């Protein structure tokens, strides 16, 4: 049985921009272009990462690696969920539809109010209501926040319409980030999406919830 070592390196995204543009253009010319790149071979040196897309090595991307000592301490921005409120959203299609509608109106900020069994969405700070969706919460009172709807659309667009979400909300009025992840909790879906809101207001997490 082959043994694999864990490789953890940080590569800038800029070298991949031409590749993404190529795939967009080629996709309109050759149906199933993404199936052509069905496997990726990744190799590392001390300073480079090489990505070879199969079959037949049709595309190769070479990227310089960022030095770890120069990279921001990204682990520090991941919030501690023991100190956060919890919301479950069943299905993302309704939320995505509302956010796309807001973007179509060229609105750059939305106010989200999580209260009871409902998420209410308004344009701006307490402006015109644009929608409400059912949610399950684990707290009393209301948590309010203001965010850029584009950040949510970018995330929701890549999910299946019936995906279920766990949404973790900061307590109090500190400018702490909010975190969203898929409720399926499988290895393939174990990633987090973190957004720093423009402002937050809500009940402080009781001391009994803290570790």
C-alpha cells in the first residue's frame, strides 16, 4: 500500500487566473472540458509548486510558494464556536434568491436579524425589508449584523440547493467574524466560510457556555 506524506504549503492565487480564464473560454468550445482535467498531479520543491492537469499533461501551472514566516497567522481568525450563537438553515435556495435580488438592486449592505425561528433581511441598516426565511436558533433575543451580500452569494452559489448550513454568530457588540459551514460534516465538506460583518449586535454568550 502506498504511503503519502501530508504536504502543507501556501501558494498565491494569481498564477491560477490565466488557467481559470482558459477553462471559461474552452468550456464554450468543447463540452466537458472540466472532465478532461479529471485528475491533478501536484509536486513540490522547496520554493515551487507544480500542478499538472490530466490527461496527457495538457495544462501545467507552476507557482512560487509563499514563505510561511511572511504569511498572516490565518488560524487566529477562525472563531471559537463555544463562544458563539448557533443557527441552522435548511436549504440555501431561498437565502440565495434573496441575496441575488439585493445585489440586482446594487445594494452593498444588508441587515440580517436572527430572531425566534426567522431570519429577516433588510436593505442597508434597518431599511426596506426584502425577505425572510425560516431558521432554527439556540438563543433567546435577536442577533443583528450588517454584511456585504456579495460575500454570501459567492459562497451560496457553489452549494447544492438542498444543502443545510450551520451558521455561527458572535455575541455582544464586538466586531468578531461570523462563520458558516455545511451541516453534512463529512471530510469532503469540512471547510469553513468566514465573513467579518460591518457591525454586530446581540446577546452576550452566557458564561455557562464557555469552555
